[in-house]
C-alpha cells in the first residue's frame, strides 16, 4: 500500500502532513519529559481533522506502544490498588466515548480546549494527593481519568497527580500508572470499536503516523539528560500552552483552517 493509500479520502495531504508534524512534536515532548503527548496532540490535531478521527488514531498508536510495558508493570504494581481505580475508568471511558461520538466536532474541540487548560493548570500547580487512600476517591479519580481518555485521550494528569503523591515507592507508583493505562486503553479500544470510532481510516492512518510518533519518542528520549528536568518540563508546558492557543476553534478562519 502506498503512502497516499494510508490517507483517508476526506483528509487532505496538507492535513496529513500537519498531523505527522504534530505527532512528532508531541512524541518528542513525551520522550524527554515522560508526559504531555496527548495534551499537545489533541488540541492541534483536532484543528486539522475531526476529533472522531484523531482520538482513535492516538489511542491505537499509544495502545501499541504501551503493550510491551504491561507485563513488567503487572509484576511490579500494587494490583489491588490498581483494580480499585480501574473500576472508575470502566465507567468513565464509555461515558467520554459517548460524548465524543455524539457531540458536534467543534463542540468537542472546545471541550478538549477546556480540559487541556484545566489539566495544564493541574500540572503547573505541582499538585500531588498526599491524603489517605479511600476506595471511593480512587474510583472517582479513575472515573475522571477514564472520562478524559474516552473523550480526548487526555487522562494522564489526574492519575499522575493522584498516585505520584502517595507514600509508596516510585517504582510501584509508575507500575500502577502503566497498568492502569493498559486497562484504560483496552476499555477505550472496546468502547471506540463499539461506537464505530475505530475505523479502517483510523487504522490506516496509524500506519502512517505511528512510525513518526515512535521516532519522536526516540528523539525526545535522546535529549534526556542534556538539560535539567525542570527545563524539559518548562518546555513541555510551553508546548502544551502553544498547542491550546493554536488549536482554538475561534482561530480557524484566521489560520486558514475554516
């Protein structure tokens, strides 16, 4: 299959190239900072293609890239604590998927913008939950993360903020996070497939964008250690802010996207 055969019929070559560039930038941010890919990718990518295409695209790419990490995480994670929070995602993901599949694309873009602004504020605040672990709270955090993932694949910050502040070894916290997102991505794959969001177009496009995303992650990882973690985080925060502003639906006419 040629490269042009991987581009959906209703997607221009310019938009496909723009998606590839955005994917590379987002993946580079993830490679050197460990977070931020979805918060950069979704606002910008949704301005070049419908959220109903780019959210499944990012899900497929992330699902494939994360799959090899699940088995090691299963061995190291606190599976009981993870199971409790996964219950929330089991409910939240389908709800988010419902809104993604039913709402007008421009409305979804505005919601994504609002989500990303709120999540960026959460990241900038440095918030970490340091209270006691309650089952109801864990389920609620899982639901919020699952809803964000189902609607826009942006469920990372609530989980990171909740678990990295817990008095548990960082190795276990990271394993919990990986295991949670393995389950959350699986729920999203099923939910998206049942809602008709996983299409042949999104799968073909993932074959084009996926390798670019992988290159971005590798490139970003190669930058790690060349500057302080604070510098990398500041760069990532700046990229997220730029993505939010550039991806505003109100700017479509100004930027020639309308």
